[in-house]
C-alpha cells in the first residue's frame, strides 16, 4: 500500500505531461457556439466534444467536462456522443458581456486541463447616423460631408458615404479615416449642376443602418474661395466645417408706412459676389420682452424691400435677415447684424382692470377712496404710458372734468363727496389719452365663496382654487400679501379674473419661496361685491431657520414646566406642524413628547428628584426640522409642600428652642409657676444678719425684762416619736404624764435623722400661777419640695428652773417674734436625751436671733 501511494503522484505527473505535450491535445476536443457574435443580453449556446481515443492518457479513464467563462465556472450537461466521444452542452440564458472567452476543461484524476476555447462578442446593431451635411470646395471641387454617429454598438462597424447619380446605382463615395465622422468625395465622382443623392451607411455583424438621404446640387453648397484653404486639412483634422457659405445681406432702412398703421417696410442689399444668384431670404424680429424671434419666410432676395404688418405701436424691435440660393437646400448665410427700430405711438386703447376700497372720512362728510389698477398691456398701451388721470365725472366734448388724481403710479388715494358712486380712470401717452374706464363703487355685502384653498404652482407661483357661490358672479378679484409686509415688496398684490365661470387662478407676482402669503378672493356681482374668504399658503417650504429658545418656568422634584416664544413668521419657512421636546438625564435615558403648533408651554412629568436633565426643542414643518439649543435643569429634592412643611417644622423647633432658652434664663419665674416658693429660713435675710457662729459665753438673762419681749425659761427641742401623729391644736391644756420628761429638764443637743422634729417649751409658771406648758415652735425637719437633701441637723434643748413667765404681756395678741401656729397644745411627749448645743443651727435663723433669759440658771449643756 505504501508503494502504491508513492506511485500515484508520479502517475498523475506523467499523465499531465502527456496531455500538455505538444500535439497531445491536437484534435482531442472541439468547442462550437451557435454564433460568435450575438446581441447583447441574448442567449448563447455552446458545446464541447472530447474524443477519448485522441486524447493521450484518457483512453482508459472516465472523462469529466467543465466550462469556464473567462474566470467564472459554468455548469453544463454531459452525455456520451457518437463514436464513444463525450459531449457537454452549455446554455447561457443572458449574455451581458461585450466580449468574453469560453473555455472547455477536461478533468481526469483530479487534474484539469483546457482543451478548447471559443471567443464570443456581443453588442447592438449599428445606430442610424444623422445630421448629414455637405459642402463643395471650389479650390479642388471636392465635396466634403460630415455627420453625427449614433450610439456605440460595441461591435466592429464599417461606415461609408454612399451616393447615387440620377437614375444610377449606388456607389461608395468615401470612407472616413482615423475615427472621424467625415470624408471627401473626389471631383471625379461628382456630377456638378445636377442633383445627387448622398447618405451614410453603417454596417456590423448584426445589421446595417443608413442615414436620411440628402439630395443636393454640389454647386448649391459651394464655398467661396476665402474659406476653401480651410478644407484642405479636414480629412486629417477634427475641426468642424466652417459654417459660412454666403455673405449675409445688409439691412439698409426700416420705416413705418403708412402712418398710424402697424406695418413696417424693410430695405436691404446683398453682397456683390451673390448679385447674379437667385436668392431666398428670411426676416426675423423680436421685442425686448419677447422670448422667441418672430420669423418671416419666403422673401425674394432680388426684391431688395419687403413690407410686414402686425407690429405693436410704440414698441422697440430688433431686425435681422439671412439668404441662400433659391434653387438649393444648402447652407443659409449668417444672420445679418441686428438693426433696432421703434414703431410710432398711438393713444392707449381698451379698459383698465380696477380695484378699490372705500371708507367714511369722519365728521367732514367726505369719502376716502383707494383706487388701484393694472397697467395696460403692450398691445393696449400703444407706447410708453406717461400717467393716469382720475375724475369724478366723464369727459365730454369741449369740456374736461376736474381731476382728483393725476399720477404715474398704479394706485391713488383721494377724497370724494359723500354719496359718490362712480369715478373715471384714463391713461395717456405722448400720442393721446385713452377712453375713460367707469368704476362703480359697490358695497361689500354679496355672497362669499363656498370654499378656498391654495397649493404651490412652483417655487415662485401659487395655484388658488375655490368653490363658486350659489349665485354666479361676473368676475373675481384675488388679493395676496406677504406676511410680514416688507418695504418695497408687493404690499397688496391683486389680480382680476373676468371669467365668472373659472374656479382657479395662478398667481406669481411677488411670490417668493419660503414666505407665507395671505390670500383673499372677492366675488364681483353686478350690484355688489362679495364678502372675502381668506387662506394662507407657501409656494415652497423648508425647515425652520431656528428653533425657539426654551425657558424654565417652574420646577419641582418630579415636574418641570417649560415655555418658549413662538417663531416669527419670517423664520418659520413653512407651516409649523408641531414641536418635539427631548429630555435626557446623565445616564442617557432619552424621552420625548410631541406638542401642538399652537402651544407655547409644556410640563415634563415623572422626573427623578435631584437629577440633572438636558432639554431641547425641535421645530418641524412639512419639509424638515430644526433643533434648538440645549437647556440644563436640575430637579429639586423636595416639592413645595414638603419644603413648606420642613420650614414650618424648623420654625416650630426654633420657637421651642427659644422658649427653652427663655425658661433657662427665667428659671426663677418658671419655678415659681410650677413649684410655689416656700420660705426657707436658712436663706432668708434674717439668716444673713445673724453670725454663723455664736461666741462661747454664758447666756445672760437681763435683770429687767423688756416690756415687749417674753422671757423664755426653757426651750426644749424633741424628736418626733416615730409612728405618732402631731398633737391636736386644742385650746384646753392636756395633762402630761410625769414620766414623759425628766424633772427638772436638762438641756441637750441631739443629731436627728431626716424627718420631723418638735420644739416645745417646758412647763413654767406664768403670772397666773398655772403650770401649763407653752409651745414655742414646731420645726419640720424634712426638706422642702425642691430642696436638695441636707445633712442631719443639730437640735438644741435647754432647761431651767426659773419661775419667770415666758411672756410678760398677758395679752393674747402675738408679739413680733411669735408665731400664731405655736398657740396650740404641747405635744404629748418627746423622747430623747437632754443637752445643750454649743452653736445654734444655721438653718434656724429665728432661733439664732432670740435673746434667751435666765442663762444663769442653766445647769448644764452637752453636745452630742
């Protein structure tokens, strides 16, 4: 197997060499096509026949035939033919190449070899030549002809100039050389002074085409000797033939005869070299306003003068003339130099188209009239109109009416007496004045049109169409005005249609593209003028010149209201069909909304709070759109209600803070309002008068008692017994057990826990000799409401055996230092030890200020 695989490339190479060897494929295959030249776009059929016995190396193998059109493979059908040959047929349904090569290939053992080829060309039949013309060169009497070829046929084409003498067969006159479209027939083939028929024949493989036949006498197309040398190089030069064959005639004079007619007489002279020839001439003329020349034909050249009518009065004309030989169809001479002539004038004729408007002048009883008219046409003007005259009555023979207006313009404003219904208008020139046109000033109260619309008729014209009113009018008046009105422009153009049956009119005076026009149509009746109907139109539209500028009117956290000014009419360039609002945030989320053309504001909704947006507006017409500049806006974090609530909350908080500050500043007053002040003896002014410490000296009891002061024999301070209620304030004294207080009582000082203590006076004999105890003070030991906790106090108890009464005055009225509350019964008992304090309590200033009598009787004093 390995040896067999190694031998395969060698065998393939050997077979290829045999096929490529000179003479190896000679007579091996043949390619045949139905036609090597076909019409462009038609079908092509071809066949390839391979004889295996003639192709070396293919005797034992299977033959496969393929096709290639230039470098493009084509698929064909293959079958076995006569004599053991292989035949492949190919059909190209549409051959669109002007030239191509069709190859036949043989494939054997994976190797392809070209064995046959056919070249195919495609094109068109020859086109018909046209515009054949010839000229005779008098220097050598050669007839040079030129023509225009038709379209390219893409095929080799032979072109010849053929001719035929009278009653003779066609002959070949000449063949163009170098690709030029002209050639020269030599003198020996020409027949002078006799008619010859000439034509151009073009032939290729697909057919033959001939030009129109030209019948001429060579002498009729002869050139003068001055241009003959230019023809010597025509056969080798691409220059056109010289156009001059005869010298043009010279116009001598032009006159209007007879006077007051529309006829003129033209006189001319021909060149001396053509004086012996019979010539046929043409005359042409035109006015400056004419687009084309008017032509007068068939004028004999030998007549030297000609008369023609139909000219307009007072109109300038330019005249020209040319000639040729009358017996031939050769070249015309050039047109003669132009000669200008203005026909004589005549008084204007015809009536004028007039339009008017009236209004009362006010208190003066006059009528203000605005009269407008169209200038007469050239045929009616009969010359240059010098002016117009307006009168209130017609002109009569021998008497001219007074003139109310004399102007060179086509409008006039004047005042007329109230009740004037007719005025008269006439035009005049240098030759006279026209007949007066009667203008009836009718009222505008007739029926209006049933409908009106306008469409473009071109870039500078408009078609106005309307529906006739029920009553047929006699005429129509169309008015149009540019919006806005510009100085110098047609402020109010108008046109009258005298045919009452028409329903359309084309207006073009003063119409410009991209400008808006207001159009009004008035029907004219015999006794009134109809109420006008209005419309607007553009002859051509485009995108607006610019878009309006956006303004932010209001904004919240989710909405933004935009406004803009409507575009001026002169910048719209068409009817605004609408506006489009675009807005996008920083994440490029673009949204849009369409707005009507009459609106000038828009509210964008569903915006995100505290977000930046870019907004722009686009203005559109039917012909395009224009974008405006961008507006940047940022939505609010809170809306108005939230902001008001926030400010209200902040205001309340601020007021509360102010109140708190006032409370802190006025703490005493606030405390007085909420916690009433209870007198605190420790902080009273009396407490400030008594020194905090008393000197350690024995108490002195004055010998003589002050009349207003009571002598205190004994002061006892007792702790309130736990669980016992205070004694009732009974007026009757209660007997105390003898064991309640020690006898004689001993002074003592005792430190008490926080609570309530009692201060009482030991029993003492008064002046009445009663042994009833007298209560001096009740001391509450607990702190007042709002006071800080104070440390335990020292309480004082002093005893004495003095028999002096406590009060020197038996009167029941209290003394300045007494407290009415102390006039109750003494407590039933006060437990505790006796003692005498070394210093008075600082929290009892009343006690500190007392002067105690009987100090010498104090037996002892102890401090706890």
